[in-house]
C-alpha cells in the first residue's frame, strides 16, 4: 500500500496532486487545441441525437451530481439545450416524465452506484438514450449505457472523490463544446479559445497545487471550527457545494454550500465572528455581485476565506484570508477553483486526526440503495 501511495501520506493527497496528469489523460487523443478539434470516440451512433436533444436529463449521486450541475451550466450556455440535474435516488421514485429519445447523461465514478444504476434502467425502459460518464472501465453502469465516455483518470482509492470530479468536468466540457460546435451555437473563435484554455488546465492546476502551503496555514487556523459556509455563484456555485461536501466527508465539520445570493434567505442568520465563510470569488461575470455578498458577510462579522483570481486587489482587501488561483475562462474555472477546497478539507481532516482515505460511515461506492 505504501508503494501505491507513491510517497504521499494518503491516497487522497496523491490523487489531488495527480490532477494535472489525470486531466491531461482525460483529454489525450480527444482534444487537439492546435488544430481546433475534439473527438469523443465513445459517442458516435448517438451524437446526432445529442445535438438534436430537446432536453438532457443528468442522473448522478454525490460528487458526480455536482459535476452534473456544472454540465447544466455548460450545456445551457453553449449548446442552448435545457438540462435537468437529478439525484438518481429521487428521480427513480417519483414517476418522472421521460420521452422516447430523451437524452440521459449518467455520471458515476465507480459505475456501481445502485440508485444511479436503477434510475438508468428506468429511463432506458421508457426509451431514453443513456450516455455514461464513468471512470471504472467495464463497470455495471458502463455496460448498461448505450454509449459514453470514460474519464481515463485512473483508479481513485480515497473515498472522497477528487480527481474523478475534475475528470468528469473535463469530459463533460469536451462533450458540451463538441456539441455546441456541431450545432453552431458557439462561434468558431470562442470554440477555439475554449479549446486552447482547456489544454492549459493541467498547467493551471499545477500552479494552484504550488500554493499548498498557503492552504495548509489556513487549515491550521480553522481546524477547530464547528461549522463552515461555502458560497459561490454561476459556475462556482456547484464548486461551493463540492467544497462543503469534501469538508463534511473527511473532517466531520458541518458545512453548507449555497448559492451566494441565496444566503440572504437563511444561512445569513448563522453568521457571526465564529463562522468561517469560504467564497469562491474568482473574476467572472458575477464578480461584482459576489463582492457585495462578501461585504454582507463582513458586515455581520463573519470570517471570510476567499478563493480569488491572481492579481485581484479588491477582494483581498475585504477578505480575511485569500487563496489565489490563475485567471481562467469562467466556464472552465471549476476545474481550477475546486483544487484549493480539496486541499483545505484534506489538511483540516489530517490536523483533526481523521481517517482521510476511509472516513467513518462512508463507502467508495454505494451499491445498496
Ligand atoms: C459515494 C462516494 C462519493 C461519490 C458518490 C457517487 O457516496 O463516497 O465520493 O461521489 O458515492 O458515486 P459514483 O461512483 O456514482 O460517482
């Protein structure tokens, strides 16, 4: 086992640090930014059906559900296809409306999650076309789907998902951009820009990982906190959910992820000098709105930890702690902005003496409903 950890103290840390490579692996043979091409060989027979889809239903659980939320933003923005992101466990028990030929994208790291599998079978029985986004080759879900794309990120051992999440984002982004391009809902220039940016993601993740010591210091300061709130808007909203989930899973600190504006409808009541609030506040189209949300938290004496774009001067002046990430296209930012949150939860859990790779009560794949 020590050998498999490759010198890292835990699988989770190894998997976090593997991400520049695992993301590159997920793009290998698919993305050719220099020539402006994307090839998803696994989606072939149904690629036209996907392009013509009147709506897409995403089915997943846990972290995979969070990548589904990012996919919703991507497919709606670039492909102009409405997307519904469903918890598999809810979808399967509520007599959902499924039409013959509907496109379902099922996302699962393990390919064995019982609820996701059952939800797929239900949709399939009603005539839906099922595309799988799966990591484990030959897994149950990969076998029942019509077509799909593997992540190619390699085995993930830590129970808390890290490199599979970014692998899912990478593959979903490639699919969305490829559909948008074929459909003509993106300009050639934007398409090429985004492909070039996608190719730069591994290097940008590496830059974030080089900041590990900064995150570790912040972890030291907050390791005894009882609660955390994570806030983000737009593409960074699912990242807020994922950051909160990571912290809960491995450190057992209660954490809530929320859309930053929705904070006013509840979580704001929790804010006092004891409450750390993590803002994913990178430079994007909702930047100004997020700045006001930070001011609202500061006005109530909350302690703000902000993930900001390198070079930002405004938020560092407002926040108590900052973690810088390199500038990046808004739609691809979740691939970058989630990294410091993975590190933060990892360090806090280690400092609290938790079993990071095998947290209590959790399983890597939930094969019972
Ligand atoms: C479990 C794991 C999570 C994972 C979820 C969905 O809860 O602990 O890390 O996100 O299942 O798993 P899947 O394999 O379907 O992505």
